[in-house]
């Protein structure tokens, strides 16, 4: 089955700096790669996703890049703010997520004011 | 529009007891799933359903049962609780876009 590895497990940045979280996946058939943000005591919430026919996608301060050849994808957050502090999960799926997402182990991002 | 509602939010069980975690969604989503979240391990899929009457196993199904008699409800049953089932459980639903909508979680402790 699919295996998703995520790095780093913790990340601390100064407010205004950029943050990058990286994930690799094992199943070359995976075609859907979402990123979820989980705030304390809450369920994860989708922040951005990318499909395999696209190399990069941006949404304001957040961007995701995908390298299918190397089987890795990354989340980039620019101009970080204290409210970006949370746990971020990457995931991969072979069926646009309808059947099963395989999640990475999570990255705890701390933005220092 | 409540989204995905999970009950209870907290539960303590003794080893061997049984219980049901409830999950309901009001978005008419055909796809529902249960994940467990453990420190350093992300979220792991337990069971999922692609519609009423249809369920399938995920990555870690042992010790859990599910059923899907209606579109709205997807309960997760622990038949004989074990300490290894101490975890935070999340229910999620989605339409065909792939975005999962998660509940707020149920924290289970098995003594």
C-alpha cells in the first residue's frame, strides 16, 4: 500500500519568514495530494490540494509543488503569521481521495511573534 | 448546517468493554470514513463507506466494526476494548471532490 513520509516533525519560524514542509510518497499511481491543517482540539481542515496533472498551485500565502518523477510534494507558506501555528498533514490518494487518504505523520509549525 | 458531528467527545472504558462512537453528517455526502490519530503516526484509516449499505476496511480495521444503514450515519463499534485502542478518533465525510470534512474528534481512553 501507499506510504507517505513527512519532514520535519517540528518547525519553528519567526513571524514573516517562510515555512516549507516536505512529503514523499511510494505509490506511483497516487494522483491526489491534499494538505490539512489541524488546530488544537479540532479536526483537520483542508487548506490546499493538488492533482497529478499540475506541478504547482497557489492560494494567497500558501503554495504546493508536486514532482511526480521524484514522488515528492511540498507545502510552502510565505509571510507566516502566528495564526499559522498548527499541525500540518500531507496525504496521498489514488482515487481523488474518495476511498482512502494515506496521511503523513504531521509537522507541528510554531510561528514566533 | 452542523457538518460532521461526533459523540461522545470523551470516553473512558475498561478493558473488555464495548461501546459505539457515533458520527452523523448533514451534507448528503456519500463517502464517510473513520480515522484514528496517535502521536507521531498521523491519521490512519480504520473503515470507510462509499454509500449506504457499503463498507470496507482501511489500514487498521482489527477490533472495530462499522455499518452504514443511512447516508447520514456511520457508527464505529469497539467490540472488546483494549488499551491499544486508546486514541483520538475522527470521522470524516466527502462528496466526489475528494475534500474530507472532519468532525472534532472523540478522545477514547481504555484502562
